[in-house]
């Protein structure tokens, strides 16, 4: 498979205007991870504010990552391990506070699950805390109260011209020490020098031993441009500024029109073939799911045939030491589910509708049964699979019919 890493800006890209992941986008991103592509969330949000999104996307189950604070941290989604970090020298905080006070700007920073500010009543600051589920802590003596090195600081004002003026001044005055840029008309962000999404993504690629050609990145803002240019394929959202679109290789629909899903379906999922499905990867990622708990392992996949094995042990046997019929049905649904997932169109999803089985003979504890699923019917709205389950000596244990419903994503 050409692409190994899918990098997503969050606000304005992954999320719609209601700050939600649409059902179609979620389905597409879960499916693309099942093909072996890992996802990275790259955002200006704090790490704490990105964790719920990472959980919704199941990044922890598929080896995904979080790039937070516009590149100040890289976090492994499965265990929260910190892989990379850059922070502001605390000695710079009195200077930043002085400039904010002189211009009448509000000032805040992040620390774990809190937002620390000198202006807790500020509307933009309250919205930022709400967006990231952060508790606001009021500190009048901002630089004195901050006893840690922050990843970034934010200056806030409705006076856009004043923010632009300070941004231009700091680009000259603080060059090589700190970087300043406006992420919103009312936000001026201050981060360590040289930190942005692209540079941090480059550090992640080195750790993963991946090339830029194996990366596809999505974004909608000026802060995403360097990341789009670094990626082998940079995708701009349909509502992005023309200057952003000119820096991208491909322009998709807007975030209100499932732009991420449409591009993923066309560029990645439409190119997936059964022979390329990484079965070892799927088995590893499913170890905490039902199939993992039952010991089910995929062993073969094609467009019309799926095979898997399951041990007859304390997890799958009846009290008398023979294979439980319910475990057999779970094995059959697991096989048929993968088969339908492979053959549906990129804009379709599969839902199990019916399973019925005939149990013919027994399998005893200590054996390993093998399920062979073959496609009986491939319709526009349903798939029918026949799944035969055999013992290790090829004795037929069960013959099961599974019907999957095929639906368009919405």
C-alpha cells in the first residue's frame, strides 16, 4: 500500500462546523486503519483536548499518534507515551506578560487539564476551555504563577491590527528564540522557535522510518501549509483559502461536505485489494476485541473467500469440554464481516443482519477449528456468506449462513 500514515488537522478539517466527526468520516477513518494505515491528529489544541477525538477514532487500537500544540508534542495514542517535546523557556514569560499588558491583550497557557489565564472572563478564553474540556485557573500575576515550561502561550484580543503589529514585531525581535503566528483573527500563538506541524511530523517520520512519499496529509489553514507540502500528497479542504489550495496537491470538498471521507475513499480505500489486507496487523489490533478474546486469527483473505482459526479452550468450550455453539457463530460472523468489508465500495458500510447455523458434530478442547467463508451472493443491498467450520482433521463441525446488510454512508 502506497500510504502508511494519514495526518489530519482537526478544527476545520476532521471536524464539521458543529465540532463533530460525521458518521461517514468516522466510518472511512476506521476502515482505512483496518487496512494498515495509521492516523495522526495534528492540531494546535492541547494534548488533553485531543484525547477524546483519538478515542472516538480508536487510534489507540491501531497504533495512531497525536501531534499537539501545533507541533510541540508527539504522543502515542495507545498509552500516552511522550515521543517528542519542545517547550518555551520560562524566563521568557515575564517579557510575554509585559507585552500583553502593554497592549491590553489577555494571556493564557495550558497545563495538563487546566487553562491558566489572567483574564478568565474573556469570551474567547472561555470558548477555548470549553472546546478542550479544560478547567480555567485565574492568575493575576501570570508569569509568577507559572512554575513550569509551557508548550505554548496565547495572546487574545479583538484588535486584529494590534495582534498583527505585535506578530510582525516578534518575527524580527524573537527570531531564533520564539515563533509567533496568528491561528485565529483573535489569537496570537507563541511557541518555541522552529516548531510547527511539518517539522514535528518530520521527526515522527524519522522515528517510524517512513518517507514523505508514504504520507497523506489534510488541512484547511495557513498553519497547515508546510505540513501539506511535506507530505507525499497534501490535501486541502474545499473551504480553505486559495493560498492554501495552491500549496496542496489535491483539493477535496469542505468539512461540511465530508471532504476527508470523500478523499480517503477515493485515494486510499478504492485502491485497496484483498491481497494487500495486512492480516497480521488486523489480528494484532483486534487482540482486545471479541475476536481477540476468543483467540480468532485471520489466515487468508480474497474477494470471495476468507479463512480464520479459533482454538477450542477455556474461552470457547462448554463445561463438558466441547466447542460452544455461540463461539462458532462469533467465528462465522468475524469471517463474513471481513469479507464484506473488503468487497463493499468505499462509500458503503456493512452491518450484520442475520446469522443461522447448523451444528453437525463436535470439536473437543485442545483442538483448533478452521472457518472457511465463501461468498454466496453479492447484491447491492446485502451479501450472503456460507461459513463452514472444520476440526484440525477436516471433520465438518458447523455450516453457518451469514447475511450482511450493505448501506451507503451518510
